[in-house]
C-alpha cells in the first residue's frame, strides 16, 4: 500500500454481483451461498460492469419479509437501492470514512471515473487497515524502547 491510502487500494476486488432481473429469492440464495450481506447490482457492458445498485439483506427484510410480500414475485431491481453512494478509486481513506459516517453506511462500492465497478469497501475492511496502521505505530514505539534500553543499560 502507498503512503496515502485510497479506496482503490483498500477495496475488495472480489464482490458478489447480481443482475437486475434476478428474483429476490435467487438473490437471497446467492447471499447465503457466498456468505455476504449485500450484492452489488451491475449491468454488463462492453467496457465492464456498470454499477446499477446495491441490495442488502436488510433491504430484503424491511421491503419484502416485513411487508409480507412474496419474494418470488419481486426482482432485484424492485428492491435494490438504485441511488448508490459510491467512491472513486482515488478517493482518500479519510474521504471514504467521512462519507460512510455522514451517510450511515457500512458498505461502499468503488468505481472508476466512468462508473465501472472495481470493488467494495466495508467497515470491516477499513477496521483491518486501521488496525494494521496501529500495529506499525506499536512496532515503532517498541523499537524506540528497545533502542533506549540498549543505549542505557
């Protein structure tokens, strides 16, 4: 990783993708099979996958199950969030965190400037990156303490 972390470096490039026409039942099964809490909805284009929306397990619970709607009768595009907050690959870690905090998001898709899907950043990903940064700080402190001990027996 570079000195200035950005969304493109942090994001997981392996994401589970759904099509708009998939049924909500198929989407829920895909989430279960891949052990994920969200699906990125994308349209396949000659240039790549164009971000179209996001569907979370919570969306299914609140829009389908809680309203007692037949999930087999709904398509992903009926339930997904189409107005997705996304990050550009060169957005800084601090900008990404600020967006997630301001919007109350746990997941943010990362795209190119053209809106093509690159990956997904989750709060878990960010916590892992921040924990690594803290480990480096601890190592620096320990190194200084060891140097001090050897310099002053």
